[in-house]
């Protein structure tokens, strides 16, 4: 019965192809091959620490040299710019969860084509506050982290960190107030503290803009004894 059901789903999938989330053309996945090549498979030089674009041969940008963040490295799949931003908005606010495995796949491709990749020993999604989780019904960072963990063969601990106080959405906070908005917002759950001590932990999130969210979570992981923290983010907002 299960085999027949799977067969029927395959047949229906071939008869009723999905629409590309970018161009609305027919395709078997969430994004068609032409859109993927045009918008999602670009490579560029980036700062090893924060993943901002670099114009020269330096490995770390001047901003990270002047004020090093709590995280040690960042990897991203794309710039948070049109039309990629629309895909992430569909995932984050439109519950189009089929986009999460796509971004996981793109992240895997990004890290595997770079010789500087140092795989974390454990993955931790950026947690949502309880109120926002109830409102949205899912955590988009966790939805990306699940397929990412499987593809990279890295253990995932979904409840490794908690958000100990509700914070305003960073998009609604003035740039100068964003770091303070997230100060002491995260902590490592006591029952998982031993998994963090002296280990390399990877933070997974959907979008990295100012970097204050992942900085605050990385600081909490470092306070719990993490020896290194790497950020894995679907898209990085270019500096203005």
C-alpha cells in the first residue's frame, strides 16, 4: 500500500509540476534550473569572519579587524538581495517550508567548494522567543538546520540554546540600538552545557544583516565554553 501511494505521488508530481518560486514557470522543484543558475549559484570573495563581500585579497574585512565579533567564521549561500530576499520572505513569513532544503543544499555547495571549510561538531539553530514561535508556528532557522545537518553529517541539537527574553524584531530596531536589543538574550540550556564545552559549534540562521543576533548567540556559546563558533546563514545582507 505504501509503495502504491508513493508511486501515485510520483505520477501526480509529473502530471502537476510545481511552479518556480521566482519566475512561476513549471518545474519539478521549488526553483527552476535557469533561475537557480542565474540567481543562486554565484560565487564571490567574502570575509572569512563575517561573510561580507571583499574587494581585495584580504581574508578578513577591516570591520572585523577593528571590532572582532564573538563568532569566528561565517559561511553563506547568497546575498540577501532581490530576488533571493523574496524566497527567504516566503520561507519566513509565508510558511513555504519547501524552500528550507533548497537553502540547505546551497549552503552545502558553498562550504564544499571552499578549501577553508572547517566543519563544526554540532549545529545549533538560532532560537525564536516563545511568543514569536507560537505566532509563526515554526522556526525557519531550524527548518534550514534539519536538512543541513543531514547533508553535512553533523549532529543537530535543536534546543541547545534558548532565548531567555523576548526581543523586538531586529528589522524594527534602529541600527544603533540593535546590539543592545539582543544583549544577554540567549543562553545555553543547562542540560546541554557539556555538549558545548571545548567544542566547535555551528549556528544556523536564515538571514544575517547587522550580525548582532549571531554575535549575541555566539557570545553565549563562548561563555558556555565553546572553543569556536561558525555561522551558517542562508543569505547575507551586503553592507550599504
